[in-house]
């Protein structure tokens, strides 16, 4: 593959996920780590991306779209199937923690008939139910991070620690044999508080994220009760996850 084509693929991928590790990019463009390092060095000189420890980050998302909006467009069919499978597990009137990921937003869109009680730091989910009379939504405090349409910071963490839920529904940036990761460090403490305050933890990841390493470790598989992903996810890793005691649902 020519360098120019690799550069276009790298930029296109970063426009979708904002941050990616060297390993992710190497797999994406089918090139060695040393080649990708050189590519990132050249791209960083253009001012369009920024080199980080272990990867690269997009400096300015295309057309100034929210990163959340971009992520909704990625693997949309796969996310829809995962969301449907997750919604089918929810009983009427359960108390739910919903995080701010794009896949969890798709879950929220399918929960209307279950009339759950929702606690969330997602502005998108809060807006989704803003005029709904039958679903009670508690929005955590925190500082607005507009690019992700999410509330972050100590107030959000304290809100989850002070409450209890039947189920926490989480997304993530990737998963490997050790557990779940996320690409945004600001969200890690919040998600960990959700895990600690919920009786059951469901993680929803489209199949493209299974086997993908992301920026920051979130939790090991011992913290997860159910993983919902797609049938396209790599079977050896899925089998490994099942051996860790996690129920895996393939949508």
C-alpha cells in the first residue's frame, strides 16, 4: 500500500474514533508498527493529527461535527443489533445506569416500552426522554464536554456512587483478553463508579471493538456479567471471554 493511501486511511479512521493506538492503526492499514510511526510523524507535521503516547489523536474533527455524532454513524447496523439484544434483557421498571457511548444511546432508543428509571451523564439520552411522561430520568451533575455530549468530573462520579441500580449498561473503546478499555480518560472514573453501584453490569460493544486495544483500561472481565456484541467478533477471543465467567450474547 502506498504511503499516501495509508495516510488517507489513518485520517479517515481517526475522524471516526478520535484516538487510536499504534496497534489499531497498524492493523487498519496492514503495515508494521515502525511504518505507522513514520506515517504519524509525517501527518503530525501537517497539523491535522497529534502524536500521543502509544498512538495518535485527531486535532480537529471533520466539519466540526460532535465526535458523538460521528460515532453514531460507525458500524450503525451492528450497533443496532447489539442495542436490540440489550433492550430485550431489561424488565419493566428497572433502575438503569446508562453511560454516554453511542451504542448505549441506541439501547436507550429501544427502552421506551420497558419504562425504566434511568440515571445518565449523557446529554443525548437526557434529550431523548426530555418530553417523555412515563420514563423518569435523573441526570448527573458535572461539567459539559460538548464534543461527546456528556457530563464529566467529580459531580458525575459522586452521583453514581450515591445511587444504586439494577443494571449498568456500558460501552467502551475496545476489549481484549484482559477486559474493557476506553479511549477517553475523562470517562473512566465515571464508568467505574457505575460498575461499583450496580447489581449487574452489561457491556455493549459492536464486533469491530472486540480485539481492539484502546487508550485506558476500564475493568477486567471479572467486573462484567454480560457482554453483548456481534457474531462477526473474533471467535477465539469470544471463547476466552466466556471462560472468564462472562455471559456472551452474539447479536
